[in-house]
């Protein structure tokens, strides 16, 4: 995409607001938890998700000539697409259903191709549903936010304020890999499970957290024998992050000056941006600085060695 169409830019930004406005009244409503289906990636679709998905679909039909990939609708092509929107209408469904603040609308814009990658994301928008605060990143142009952008200078893992998540993942292998980070930051730092990848990653941009560490898919890729345990916990699916979870937030962190890679340090740029389910899962580590990032990757490598020692090769 040589330059983002300003019409698409405005539509994508407006879409996050439309979804937020539709969903906000249902935050914390007991009916929001009702299970209404299963997403292509294997996650449960709750009633509050369906409200958001309907707004995305209706808005894109109204706009015309656009494609979108959302968590529950999958790929939808309307007319002759000028762009594809990679949408997580509610990232943090469970916090949303509980009425907590860690839930967001996430929209990323890529060229109109099923072959688009995360490196092709030109625009990323994350809007918090409860507060309404918004982050907008345009590739090569930095970040606009409703609050100051201030990355943490901390590089001490013992004082690390960080987040990860266990939902849909087997606790024991994840904990073995992250054991040193969890235990080491237990007194001078803080570990959080906030239930939303986009909320987690944008906390790096606000300076509230130093890092987000997700090793779920990485464990399955490196140790395929763990897939059975993931499918047992994930009701038959390998429940990890998918492109719609990280496409917008990764660009926001990077444009703010932070670092986002796979847990082995490899780039995420070549990962597909459009799709979910088997073959599309992605694990990421996001942090506030290269120095901190190197220390996190080293800790993960040590954790993987512990995993091998515990379960064998």
C-alpha cells in the first residue's frame, strides 16, 4: 500500500469508536457472558462479542469495497476491496463481560490481499472500551494517543512490571518457562494477567508496564508433544494469539519506540496478518527497550532449557 487512502484511514478510526459505543453499555452485564458460538480460532463467542461483530459487519457493508477479517466472522469480502481490516472487535472478552477496564477494540489496516503480513500493517488503532482512550499508529509516523507516550526505562528483571496470560493454555509448561520472571519480579516488580493482548501491549506505551511476554504458540512450535495438552485445555483448539490480537498493538509499540519480536528474537513481520486457527497462531514478546528485550529473551531461553529438563526431549 503506497500510501494509506485517507478515506480508509478515517473509516478505520471511526470503526473503533462505533464498536466501543455499541459495546460499552453491556460491560459487566451478566448476559454478556452467554456463550453463543465458537470462533474460527477455537475461542468461545460470547453475547457481548456478537454485539461488536455485528457493528463491524454492518459498518463495512455500509462503507463498501472493503474486506475484513474478524475474530468471529472470519474473512468477509465486500465489493472490490481497497484494503483489508484485521479486526478484533473485543480483545479481552472476559474482562469486558466482567466489566473490567482491560478490554479494547483493535483494528489494523493491510493491503487487500490474503497474503498480507504483519509487516504490511500501515495503520493500527486500539481503543479502550471502558475509558474510550485511543492509540493510533501510522507506519513511519509515530503514535497519537489520548495520554502521554512514555516508555519505561527499567531494564532490571527483578523490578519488572510485566504481563502474560494463561487463558486456554496449559499452566504447567507455561509456568516452567516463565518461572524465573514470575518469581524474580514477585517482590520489587509485579506480574499481571489482564486478559487482553492489546491492553497489555498498549500499557508499554503508557509506561504502566515494561513488557508483555506470550510464549504460548512458541512452546507448541518448539515442542510439538505439548500440542495435546494445549488442545485439552483449549476445548480441542490450540488457543494462542492470532494476528488480529497483535496486528494493531505491535505497530503501536514499535512506532512508540518499543520492541516486538517472537520469543526467540525473530521478526514478526513475515507472519500472516489475515487468518486464525491452525497455522496462524503467533507468540510475541513486547518490551519498552532493546536492552530489556535482550534480557527477556535470555530468560525465556533459560526457561525453555528448564522445560526440556523437566519433560525431556
